[in-house]
């Protein structure tokens, strides 16, 4: 079985901007830092829609790139 060697960081944030056409947007971390996510990260979390103001849970790789995003009430996909 393949196991990722990259560690990840899971954090919560609030949706700030979401474009349903590209499935990308930005979230605000609790410290006010704005972080962008792309369509691949949105798709990895299994969501269909995201509303501004919703709380999300996201996984970031060592470089800080968002690799998965879902609602706080849902689990993130396994690594």
C-alpha cells in the first residue's frame, strides 16, 4: 500500500469567497490570514457547494497549499 511521506496540517477557517464555476476561492483563518484553495482541493473534500461564512476544515501540505477542504461537520478524506 502506498503511504504518503508528506505530513499535513489540519485547520479550521471561514469561507470568504467561492466561485462555483472554478470551484476555487479563499478562506480566512481565525488569525485573519486569507488562504486560497483551488478546484482540486474543493473536489477532494466531496462538497458540492460552499457558502460565504461557512466554517470549513481543511488540510494543508508542508508547503501550505490547501489539498482538501470540507465542512467542519464532515470528516476530511483519508491521506
